[in-house]
């Protein structure tokens, strides 16, 4: 049973990462997002697969690359995509930051592991 729960948790985390990646590609386009990911990896040591475990590092790196205003726009677009995809933040979508959004989604998804929604 635990193995199935771990698999469901892994699938939830993968869905979160896929949503983040899709949003980044929508924001930047294919070529530019690859350059952004390269810069995140090489200069800031942040990989896409690590974003859920270290969302603060990702947010700091985005801010370092794009500045405060650019980071705010990128984060709000990512939060909107995550809220649209998972629908758990509700009315707070416009006020919640990316780090808090990811933390809440991880908690919410881990609570739902093993539960079947009709």
C-alpha cells in the first residue's frame, strides 16, 4: 500500500513540475526557456526537478535574473497557471506568492494521496 501512495505522490509532484514547465514555456517560448533553465542551472544551481523541494532558491534565482518587477510578473503567471490547473488556492490567487503557493499545493496534494475523487 505504501508503494502505491508513494507512486501517487510522485505522480502529483510530476504533475506540478509539468505545470511549471509548461507555464515557463508559455511565458518565454521554447528557445528562451531553455536559456533560462541553463542560466538557472549554471549560475544559480537550480534545476527544474528541484523547484518543489527548494522553491525559495527558484524564486531568488528568478529575481536575480529578471529583477523585482520581472520576477513578480513571472511568479504571478506561474501562480495563476498552478491555480488554474489544481484549483486549490481559490480567491487568494492574486495575493499568494509562488513559494507559498507551491508549499500549499504540496500539502494539499499529499493529503489527497490515496483518496479517490469520483
